[in-house]
């Protein structure tokens, strides 16, 4: 069975020159994967934009109306990191739709990967840190509402704490939020995940993987989730300009392989998203993100 990969050309829109968010990385990732065996043999699926019904399980109505229809003030736009546009709304809804589709396919097949997603800084009523709608939370909330899973684990290995996701599910015992992140990094004001593991600057492959191995198998056994969302941010890489950790290419691959193997051995479906990654060299960045999909192809 081929690996299900979710992508849409609309994941990339034009931004002003030198904008700090590497929007073109999604297009470059699709190109890189298409030139490799993993992409040539994959089952490529195209998402639909997320519905307002699905968004409203997580986001407050006032914020949704303002974001969807152009009502965000200048302060809210600055906090999001983007100037509002209709194209931005459509692209964001497609990204969340991609994670929803990855979840639905993973529940059928065991594993599916979005080529975007991981917008974990979005809160119920405001955007933050380039995250406008929280795809992980929207998908988890839908799975619970539809009865597709009774216990959900979000494994957030982006270098930044998943503060929006943590806050959204702080009173939801059926969703467990795990965040392994840089201690001295955005956001300055951390929220309380169910399990936060802050890491010091320059944490390398060995220390990172040992920490992950200490907690993840125990958590899969104790919480016994029926569905895992995996945020495989590559901003933990030593060359990431915002990360301040020190993982290598091989360290990224070992991390992803460990997460997917532990979940597979426990019989738990995984919907994976690419998370953060920041580099002016888009080709290098796309190759880092592609590690997730290369490793995932080993499990199908």
C-alpha cells in the first residue's frame, strides 16, 4: 500500500519579499518529494478547505468572523505575523483541511502525512507566531466529536512550545498534549501542556533522543491513545535560524523513526504534520522536512 501524502498547491501563496516566514517551502517540499522514490510511489491526496463547523469546535465565533471576513485589526495582524488577505484565509483553511484529511486517512490505513500543518500557536480567540487556525486542535476535536477516537495524544516535537494547543485542551482529559521544546524560545509566556519537557540550548542528537525515549513509550502505555497527532517540526535542526537546538539530519530521521515505530508497535494510527522550520535556503529546508515522509514510507 502506498504512503498517503496530503498536499495542495494552495499551501503556498505570495508574501512580500524577505518576509520571515518561508511560505515557499511547501511548494519546494512537494517538488523535492516528487523527485524521490517516496513521492513517486505515494498516494497523493488533495484536501478541501476546512468547514466553519469544524473550526467552531475550537475557535471562538468572534475571532472566526474577524479572520474569515477581514475584520482583524492591525495589532491582531502583527501578532499573527501576516497581513490579512483572502488568499491567506483560503490557504489557511486548506492547511487545516489537509490535517483533517490526514487524520481520516490515518484512521483507515494507520499512517498519513500532511505536507503542511502544525499551527500550534493559534489560540481559541487569536492568532500568534504565524499560526492562524490550530489544525491539530481542530482535527482532534473533530475526532472526539465524531467518536472516531476516545483518547488522543498530540506529540509536539516542534522546537517551540505548542502553547495554543496546550491551552485549548487544558480542561479536556481525553486529549493529552506532550511538548518537547527549547526552554529559551518562543513563546516567552509558556502555557501548561499535560507534559512539558523544556530542553537547554544546543541539545544534540543523543540527548534529545534519550529524552524522547524516556517519555514516549511510557506515555503510549499509560495513556493508551487511540490516535496520535505528530508535529515533526524541523526547527530543532542545528542550522535552523530560530531553533537554538543542535539536531543533525540523521538525528531528525532517528527521531521520526522512533515516534512512528513506537506508535506502530502499539497499533496506534498516526497523522503527521511537518511543523516549523526556518531557513533562507528553501532547498535545504525542504530536504529537512522531507525526512518525515522518507521515514514514514518505511512503515507502509
